[in-house]
């Protein structure tokens, strides 16, 4: 809904970039555009865990289903 998608210039050797959901954008950056903002990715094993928001997508819904083997 805003910004861009990932492209071939987005590699491990360049500044980390992220695409976030609209709801996340509203929570983190109320009243401000999210694209261009920085967020800290605590799960990255990196000396620089900051990433730049390059895009915002519509809200997504995910429901895990339990699967049993047998």
C-alpha cells in the first residue's frame, strides 16, 4: 500500500530493509509515514540490527493449524 517491494539490490551486504504490515506501521509510527523509518530487528545476529522500512503491505492474517502425524 506504500513504498516498494524487495529487489535484487537488497542483499546481506547492504543496509537491512523490511516491509511491514499496515497495522504494525500504525502501532510503531502513529500519524507518520512508516517508509524511511528505522526499526530494530532484535532477532538478527548482527552488529547493526537496525533496518529501514521500505514498504507497507495490507494487514495479513495467519492461523496455524495443528497437524498430527499418524
